[in-house]
């Protein structure tokens, strides 16, 4: 599969998690990001297919779930 080089603007805490996961798994940051994207896109497709949602509805639902999880993680990290 052909690969392309791209530039992304990513939350610094998220990128730190990517670096840590890459180091712990002996993979490159690109491999970790690509795997996460594939997994995330697969989740969206499974939600869409299972719930018979449009692509937009599935994306909105997946986005809401991600935001909810991040908010929960922030609340758990606060002292």
C-alpha cells in the first residue's frame, strides 16, 4: 500500500500518548497513529451498519462518545 506524508494538528496530550504507546510497543509513531485511525474508522463503520445510521449520524455518535470519554478522563485526572 502506498504511503503519503501528511501534517496534522493534534492535541499535545494525545500526541504524548501516541509517543508512549509507540515506545512501549516498539512501533513507530506513524504505525500507532495509522492503527488508531483504522480502528476508529472501523468503529464508525460498525456503528453505522449495526444501527442503520447514515455516515453522518454514525460519525456524530462516535464523536460524541469520544468527547464523553475524554471529559471523563479529564475529571478522573483532576486532583
